[in-house]
C-alpha cells in the first residue's frame, strides 16, 4: 500500500509515521520542512521523504517571517541514510544549491531524476535514460550542476524542441 502524507512540521511528520505504524504501511512524506528536527527518529522509522523545502529564491521561503531557509538539509538526509528526493519548482537550481551546501553531485542529480521516479513506483518507465523509458529530457551546454550551463534543447515524447538544427 502506497500512502502519501503532506506533512511539513515535525509533529505532522511523526503523526504520519504513527498512522503508518498503526495501519501497517510506510507513508511517503511530502513536504518535510522540519524533518531536520527529527532526523534520528525519521531514519529509525525508515521514513521516506519528498523534500519540498529547498528554497532557491526569497519568495519561496516558509516559516515565521519567511526566514526558514535550510539549504543543508538534503546533505544531512543523505548523510543519515534517509531515502529522499527533491520536488517543487526550479529542480535544477535546488540540486545546485544542495551540492553547494553538502550533497554529493551524483546524488543531487539522482534526487531530481531517478529517485523521485523510484519513490512513486515509476522507475521502470521514467527517471533515467534507458531503452523503453519515456524520452523526456533536456540537453545542457555543460555540467548540469554549474549555474553557467544553459538548456540547449528539450525532448518531450521523443520530439526535440529548441534545437535549431532539428527543425
């Protein structure tokens, strides 16, 4: 049974885990703004997290006075061995910030590609470049985690957009 719980505060996260324990399923936590407060407990209870609290601009900040910016949480999640992925707007920027604040580059890319697909049970269809996977991807001018890299073209359902050579 796959159940998703939107839980941002540590109290809500604990409650979702408690409900999962009581009814025999492992919830997939969506949000997790305050997971940093309960890292040890979350790991002990085999928590899985779709982390949406990575802010890449001031208008994305949450919390009291909109100041709760925690850029080191993905690195700490990885360090603790907690299963997570990144979600929300500006995924590439989220991965870039996460690397800058401690997440390994390879894991940062996985956190926005293959890991989300696996967490929702779609890893055999999306999330990586492979035979029989959906062909939705972007081509960049350089290292995806470098801010200077620009999108060259986009492929959706196998059709390339934005590449002047293919039109």
